């Protein structure tokens, strides 16, 4: 692998990246994995929706009257997603690290959701997000993909992947807002939201190692 790929990842341009075998191989692998995850998602969501889980006694949610805040959640999530995509267009390493981290994060969430079956919180109001719901299969809102919060973790992952200070600030604010709003809508338990940042940081660490680790 070239020294550019190993040591100058933050400044690697697309013209440099496409001439680097290591980058092309890693991008091809993660693209296949990403497509596989998208194909698997609907089947997994249908499985968890049919099983019974535990209803948690969440003292925080008991003191929050549920409200539909789908619009601000949608705005936060997809605004930062658009920002992330715009940075990926300029910096291929943000794309590569982001994709590998997303794959690790998704696999980890599949494991934790499988091992920690939960019923949705009382008073849950389904989020109106046609883009996200499309990947659930049949455009349906999934209520049992709970531990840990995918909404919160996605925003925090963007915070970790983005490089400019202003971008990071926006992503961090979005993380805090989304984490708070999904509680207002009773989409997640408090533990789902609190666990998301540290577990996402772990997945990002692994994903970055896979993306920029040594290779031939």
C-alpha cells in the first residue's frame, strides 16, 4: 500500500485514491458488505417485530409526555447526512472510514438488539421518516430496534467521522437534539440513547482500523 494511503489519509484526494490499490480493494469490500446489510435489514426487522420482549420501567419517560416531533428529527438526521455526503465527495477517506464504521456499528446493533429483546416504550408515537422507513421493508416503522438507538448513534458517528470543527459541532448538536427528541416521542428508552455514543465510539475505532489499517 502506498505511503499516501497509510500516512496522509486526511488529505487524500479522489484522484490519488483511485490510483491506490489498497483504497480500491477496501472500497470494493465495504460496498459489497453495505449492499448485503441493506438486503438483510428488512428480514431482520420483520423478525424482531414478531418476537416478544421486555417492557422497561423508564423513570425518565414516565415524566415526559409523548409528543410527535418527527419533523425536527427528520430535519436533523438528514441535514447532517447531507453534510456528511458532501464531505465524502471531497474526501474519499471520510467515505471509507464512514462506511466501515457503519458496517461495524450495524453488525453490533444487530447483535445487541438480538441479545436484548425489548418491547417498545409505552406511549410510543411512530416517527414519520419515509427515507429511513424505506430500508425497513414495505416502508413500515419498526418499533423494536431499541438497544441501542440507531438515530442517536448515526449522528454521533457523523460527529466522529467529520473533520472540520464546524462540521463536528453541527453533528454534535444534532446528536444531542436527536437523542432528546426520540425520548420525547417515546421511540427509545433512556438507556438506548445513553448507550449509543460510547458504543458508537467503539465501533468507529474498529471501523477506522479496518479502513486505514496496513495492507499490501
